C-alpha cells in the first residue's frame, strides 16, 4: 500500500534481535541492550504487524481478518509498550492517554478482558563475562551441599533455613 505519510506507519525493529516464538508469546533477546523481553499474545500480534507499510488502522483490520479483535486503543497501548522497550524503530505520535483515559482507567474498565491488554515483561540478562563469573553470586549450601569452585560455605545470619551461603 502506498502511503504519503510514512511517519504514520509503525516499524518493528529487527536488527540485533534474536526472536523465538513460544505458544502465543514471542521471546525477544536484544543483543544491543542485553535485555530479554516476553511479549504476550496481544503485544506480539501488534509487533509482527509493524512492517512499515501499515497504519494503526491497517493493523487493526489485518488483525481482525486473522481473528484477533483488537481495537485501535489496544494497538496504541501495544505500540507504547513496544516503544518503551525499543522494539520498534518508529511509532506514530499519540498522547499517553487512550481515548481520554489512562492505562489504569482502561484496565479498570475492561475488567476480565485485562488479560488481552498488551504486556511486555523484560529482564536484563547478564553479559557472557558476568554469567561466567561467580562474583556476587550466592546460593544456599546447607549440610553437605558443595559450592562452586573458588567459593566456600560461609555463615550468613539473615538467610534461613540453614543460614549458610556459598561466597
């Protein structure tokens, strides 16, 4: 589709990402920021449709044709989440409020359908060097448990049940 306003066409970021689909969710590992993101079904559907050739209205129509009924307010919310985690390289501008109501108000209004709200859960993954290091890593070592090489079982007064940790 030809569009004279490309600034109105959301575009998903694809560079420096590792993407894995699991059931209805999409797991995205960002090599640039060392963050892992889990997009729920709603956020994943919107992200997959951000190809730079569809407007928000086009995305809504495309999703409706595939059986997903997401109104434009939900798509805008998903785009805001995707932008927050830098998973889109371009998002059209829109206010932080959706149709005059904020995200919390919308969640109260949708009630049981809140599970359909777009959501992204994100964690910062350790770099390979951090993951290989045991610096700052503590694990319980009750009884006969052994610690990683270079650490020993030491007393730690505030950690039940046995108050011993590898350090």
